[in-house]
C-alpha cells in the first residue's frame, strides 16, 4: 500500500487534533473529489514499517486525540491489509485514542463482506471507533456538516453498530 500524505496535526478529519494518513488508490473517482491525485495506487510512497513507526511516534503526543484513515480509499481491496496493520498497531499501542476511517463504501456493504476480503474488513471494523461512510456526492455537498463533505455520508459509531447489528450514528453531544 502506498500513502499520499500524512498530516500530523489535522483538525478537519475528526474531533480534536489528529494524525491523518491518506492512502493512495481509489477506483470510485467521485466527481469533484477533494483529493483526486490519490486515485492512483502508485501515487506517493510505500507505507512500510518505518512509516508506521513514524505515525506511532506522532500519535504518542499527549495532545493527539486519535488517528484518521482517509484516501484515496482505505477500503479498496488493495489497501485493506495495509490499513488493517496501521489500525492494529495504533490500537495496540494507544487504546485510549480513537480511530476514524473515511470510506466511500457503505457500512452495510463492508459488514456483509461485499468489498474485498470480508475477514480483513471485519477485523478492521473491529478496530475502528467511527466510520464515515458513503461516497462524496457533489449535489449533496454541505460545508456546514461536521467531518464530512456531503449529507449522504454518515458518522457511524462502529462498536455500537457492531453490537446492535444495525447502524448507530456517532454522537459526541455537539451535533453531527
């Protein structure tokens, strides 16, 4: 898996100050995507263990609330194993920090094993706190929304959704 960029002090892709990893590769090609250079799976650099170690070092700062995984498309079959490894190491080292993932795929598709390796995706979902799901849709763009670009996208509380067997919307008390 390649990555396009790492933001070590991101305040746009989840609550608080975060470390954000933008993976490379996306076959969705949403019109007016804010990050079209990440569509190319070869864009950027390999996300090897040295890069993951650097991410973990950035996450170790006490003011960092969590990790956000974006793209490109983290749930592309070619990215799933790499994203799982990043999330696994982050969860193991920093269980108190939250992990968000942005995907054009819907939660129901991911849970049903309809995208790539179902076992890998289920393991990845088990490590996430919030999944922002659904493709960006230009006609539904709303700059007033928190942590997402269009109104079709949902902020899903993954642990509660997995426990309930249906989608539970994330709520931090400030309105999503």
